[in-house]
C-alpha cells in the first residue's frame, strides 16, 4: 500500500487540491448570472455575445469608445471561453485549477511533492499579502480572507489568475502564449518570472526563446502599435503615469536585485529564484505604497503574483527547518495544524456560499437601461456611465462612446472628453462635448441615494434637467436626447462596414485599416480630425480590413504556431546516429 502511495503520491496530492477547491466554490458551476455590476464580467459577456468570428481575422468593434480594432477590446481567452462555457464556469475553472498549478509548479521547482501539496493548501486558504499590503485597514483576520474568491467574483481578476496559472506550467512557448492570451499581466508576469529565473539559473536562452515564440504567436492581440497606445493612456492616470520617481524606483529595484543576486549564489536554484521573485514583487508594491513610484502599469495588482511568491517562500523556508526535526515532532505539528486548516475550509465555504449566488439580470438598472435603448433607440450613438456602460453590450447591441477597458482606449482625446463630461457643471459645455463626439443620447445616473447604478461618475447629474429632452427615467437614472450637431449620420451594414452620408465628420474612430469607396467602387480618401474621428469628403461606404500590421501579425502568428508544432515532429523522424 505504501509503495503504491509513493508511486502515485503527486497525482493523489493534485486530486486532493482539486477536490478541496471544487468543494469551496462548487455552486459557481450552476449559475448563469451573479449581480456584480461593479465587476468587468459585463465586458467579457459582451465580447462573447457579439464577437462571432472576430478571434481569427481582423474585425472592427463598433460598440465601445466610438469603435476600435477587436484586438484592443480585451485579451481574448476569457471572452472566448465564456462564449463556449459560460462566464461563471470559467471563473470556477480558474478558482479550482490555479491552486493545482501552484502545486505542480512547486513540485517541478523543488522535487518535493509533500511540501508542494502543503504550499497549494496554504495558497488556497490564505491571503498573506494582507500582512504587508492590506486592501483596507490592517487586521490580522484579513490573512485568512478568501481573497481569491472575492477578487474573481466581485472585481475583474479571473484573467489575471488564469495568466498566472499558465505561467506556472513552465517555461514553454505555449504556456507563455496562453498566459498572454488570458491577460496583459501574463506578459509582464512572464517578464518578471523569466528575469528572476534567468538570474537564478542562468538559462537565458531557454527563457528568451520561449518568450519570443510566445509573443510571435499572440502578436495579433499585442501588435507593436499597442505599446505607444498603452503609454499614452497610462499618462492620463497617476497610478500608471511615468515620472522621475518611476526612473528612480526602477534604478533602485535593479540595484537591489543585483545585490540579492550576488549574495545568494550559494542557495539552491529554487530558493534563489523564490528569494529574487519575492523581493522584486514586494519592491514593486512597496515603492508604489511608500513613494508613489511605479515603473509598471497598475502596480498594486501584482499582489496576485506576490501572494504566490510569499506562500512558496514561507512554506519551503519552514520545510528546511521542519525537516531537521525528529519524525514525531513533524507528526505532532501536522496534527496541530489540522484544526486551523479545517476552520479555514469552513470559513471559506461559508464566504463562497454567501457571495456566489444566482440572480436574474432583469431587475438591475443596467439591464433595464440597455433593454429600453435596444427597443426604442437601437441605432443611436449613446454616452453611458459607470456600470451601465460596462454591462450595456452584455444585454444589447447599442453602440456607445463609453464602455470598454481604458488602457486600450483607441484615443486619449476620447478619454479626456469622457471624463470632461462626467466632471462638467455647465450643461451647455457638456452638451457641446457630446455633440463633438457625435453622441445622440446620454444616460445620466442620479445621486447614490436615488440611482442604483453602481459608480455614479457624474459630479453634477442635474444639469441636464430642462436642457435636454427626457426620453426615459427609472430610479433616478435618466436618458436624454442630444441634438445632432457637428457630425454626419452613419448607417452600419455590419461590424466591418458602414455608410457615411458625407461630406463631414463621422462619430467613428479613424484607423489605418479603414477604406472608403464611392458608389461605383472607386476609392475615396479619408482623414482624421483632431479628435481622431473619420472625416469623409463625399457619401461613401467604409470597409475595415485591419490594415497591413493586422495582416502581417496574423501571418507571423500562424507560421510560428505551425513551426512550433511541426519542429518536434520533424526532429523525431531524423535518423539517430550510432
């Protein structure tokens, strides 16, 4: 019996971790909608509902921010899985399988199956980053919070966790590619993990090769033109903008990492890697908290990677000490830890039962607003706030000037105008901004004590009363008509084609992939105005083909993928020299 256990012990451990996490969140696999309006769940549902075949060929996404290339909407893996499995099953898969990946990674890293199992259990049942960087007021009780469940059900971290899970599968081109397809943090996570592994092991060729191949495969969704766009949008927000403090923080982090590398040479490779990784991630967060210095976008979200690093570092440091004690001491310690572990399981299970519940969307203000607009003004270009914008296209095909994930918004002018409208206290100036964008209807959420919309971004929601025609109202949320002025009407034929009754400015964003054609099929020139909108000289039909970059990226991706698959098969057929 003991010999059989030793033979299959790692598989048994993995099965045990999977069972534990399925037990904690099992009801999530049976729900279709959970009312969390503040989350990004609506974004992923919208892409899954409206994407059709956009995953494979260049397509335009006309539903957010005045239009954008589909690859800028969001990393494709979670929306694609949502389309085929349902969003909450995808979240459940992440909650259950990432701890399994933690155990697998720890075992491959250290060769110690038992302690890898312990590390995965600790990871499943604790939130150690709350000790160093608490989300709110510090409290020791937060260390036992079900932070993984909360972040994925209430906010938007499922893609981030999936990206981390894929990275833990090893330094392979396919795991890095899947991490990047899950979330942009998969890209930066691969860089951080890869840097620490190279410093610890010296295997730079393996890591660099895997990273390069992984990028070439996912480049259609991370084209070279995306980097300046991310920088431009990041500069609008203090949490991501580059500054002198950013350069100083990066230099200090590099110097600290170099010192750690020099003094840790005698440590085993896995211990050296965990030390470097933990300190680097902690530095990223500490610099932001203490000095407001950041050289990565949204640095506080790296708590997810730091949580993994802290758990592995703590568990295997404890392992080095515990393994020196007599067997009976280890048995006593193990039995003593069963009680707090069982209490944590009960606590997490109760938390997940209270949080993960099925709700009908029909009663939410987000659903009611989207449904009314779909039925009454389906062809109007609208400006929607907060959670209504986030969920608009999960329930309707209405095209909006808001919506979307801000880091990949196609123009900074759009972001400036949007936040300008939210902050405006003069109705005439606000209406002028809306007309400049081509908006034909605006959704205004009232004050928090009246409206059930979650975010309430308008600083002065009452300025439109008596200034614009009221179309609809419920629970403090109102829809007003905005008179058209400054832009020409457009008629969408499908996502990639629309007719513009020019000459004039359209409410659609310009992109190099747009082509304009007259009625006889001959090309017509188009330009962009200061706001980044398409300007036409005559009535034309516009067609989107993605442009040269989109086509080249897809060709490179396909050839790289075929090469990665064919190369091992070809090598196997080579004759073996004797």
